[in-house]
């Protein structure tokens, strides 16, 4: 008898949990309509809990316009310098060759795939004049700085100091 009662209670609790789950899913995952900053209405599905603020950061992320060429360039240089200053210091001889190939491949890919086609074309021309040097961390870091300075010189921006201390201070981070 006790066993039957326990299984009946368990079955009732499971059914209640399922019912509550279905009701909450229906309420929480309903489409939410909000007005955008420009006054336009937009619909999205998302979780809204009355006791928690909405995740507006996610909405703001998707509402931001695509980066312009300056923002794109700045983001690309940040990534490239971070890669160069975090390039392996002590790699085996086999790995050095592999890293050097990968660095060349990265820059060749950037010169083809970069979204700013004019920038990609300039990068291809610059890579012909200034081939990738990446046998060591210092060589790759300095080469990246020289490349960046060529671009900055062409577009009339200030040049970077290419010394190790300056580059590490600006770009190195232990990830």
C-alpha cells in the first residue's frame, strides 16, 4: 500500500512538474515586441522573467551597424598584433617551420578575404614588397609592426615604435 501511494504521489508530482514546465515555457518563450531606438517595432523570441531585467545587451549587439573600414582595420590590427606578440618563443625546429607557414598563410588569407577590398589589394601589394618574416617571435612581432607602419604611413596616421618593450606593452596579454 505504501509503495502504491508513493508511486501515485511521484506520478502526480511528475504530472504537475510537466504542466508547470509547459505553462512556463509558453509564457517565457513567447514572442516579445519592443520598439527600436528609431521607433520601429521588432519582434524576437526570448526569455522574459518578470523579476529579471531583459537582456538588452544581446539586442544592442544585433542592432549595431556593421563596422566601417576604420573600425574593421582597428579590429584586424588588434588581432594581428596580439597573434604576433603571443607567437611562440621557444618552438621546436619542426614547429618553427609550421608556425612560419601558418603566419604566411594567415597574411595571404587576409590579403584575399579581408572585407575591405581596397585594403586587401593594398595588403597583397605590400606583402610582395615586404614578405612575411616569422622564424622567431621577435622577427614576426617586428615584421607586423613594420607592416602596420607602412599602412599607417600610406593613410597618414602616426607610426608605432617597433621596439620590443613598446610592442609588448601595447599588445601582449597572457590569455
